[in-house]
């Protein structure tokens, strides 16, 4: 079973809703995008990110909130109302101050995306040529557990 996840982004704030508890993790089927590394590590810290990435663990909405991946979790039918309410609260503040805070957060927390993009491209090009990648894609298509060999 896959998960119906919707995330509404209001500037730099995300509100998450998840309709089902089970999800297929991207690591198991070798469909993982390495750019997620920086985003996840920035959100939950290096050690927690390493555990999630190395194990391919699937987390539910409550754990995502506890870890700081999202600022709030709401029932699916309340998603847009909650996101729009949050947007209104943000918009009620001084726009120049909000812009300055947003820029400050980006300067303090975001990696150099150009360098990271080069690293991601090089690694994806290498990984997409491996037998493990082919096995991951094939196992996904055949809906079976993968058998990785490290090649």
C-alpha cells in the first residue's frame, strides 16, 4: 500500500497530512534522490538522518512532527484551511521583517545548492549504472523485495 501524502508549503512553513499509515520507502527500491540527504540532515540532524536513510525506515505523521520535519500535522480535510490560516497570520506581519527573517534562515541553514547539485549529479550518474539500481527498479515493478548485491 502506498501513502497519500499532501504537503502544503506556505513560504518556508509546511503543513502535512497523511491519509494512510503505510508507505513504500524509496531506499528499498533504490529510487532515493540524494538531494534528500541535505534536506533531511538539516531538518532532523546528522545522526537521525543517517538512521532513517540507512535503514529506509518509514515514519508516520506523528513521528515526522516530533522530529521537526513538519511544523504541524492535521487531518486531510483540514489541510487547506490550516495552511491558508497560517498564511494569513504570516501575511499580517511586517512584510520586510518577514522577508529578512526568511533570508536569514536561508543564509544560516541552506547548503550551497550549486556544489550540492554537482555532487548529486555525479553520484546519481554512478549509482544509476549499478546492478543494485537495476534490481531496485525491477523489484519495484515486480512488487517484490529487492535482492541487493553491492554491485
